[in-house]
């Protein structure tokens, strides 16, 4: 079965000139896959996307960020979703480690400071899924640091 991601990657030629000029590409996806796809299937789709990236360009892949207890609509339960996210992130980290030009970035410790596998309420926009402005500042600073590190090494 062809995935939505596969169909979208096939339409990327229009974006390739911009991607080929990039020194670094950041890929960050949310949790939509947690409700209808195994983490392994989602990582396979991620691999397709990485394979479509221009050769020689550094790619930073962001871990899926934690969600909070207040969100129950995406997976069967918060614990199921949190487990899916941890499994996916572990598989994504392994995928990144297999590639010379890919860096795995996990901002979870910055957004889940107590280590309970849930987004800290101070960073929650109120729906349990999205970061508020404070959370976005933390996450974007983490991405910025990864880009600066990438620029120094490439």
C-alpha cells in the first residue's frame, strides 16, 4: 500500500532546487501517525523522506515531542501514545545513526523536565498536543543549536 508520504515525496521535484541549495534541512513531524500506523511503519516513511533528500546536505531529524496528560484523542490512551512516541523516537535515532549526514535531535528532556514522559504543563498550549510560545522558544533554541553545530562540522 502506497503511503501518503510516498505520494508527497514523489511530488517534491518542484522543491528540489531549494532543497539542493540548502546547507541543512530540519525535519520535524508531529504525532498524527500514532493513531493509524505502527512506529516501525512511520520510521519506514521517514527513511523514504531521508532517501529523497539531496546528497551532501546535512539533515537534522527532530524527535516527536512529548504530549501531556490532557490529550486523549490521538491514541487509545495517553500511555499508549507516550509509548508509541518513545518507540518511534528510538527507531528514528537508530535510523539517523545509520547515516553520515543525519543528526537526531531530541528536545524531550527540555520539555519533559521531570522525566514522566509527558509534556510539562508550563510548555502546553492547553490541548495537550501543541507547544505554547514558551515551549516553542525552548524547542526552536534546541533546533538552532543543532543547526549551528551542523554548520561547524560541515
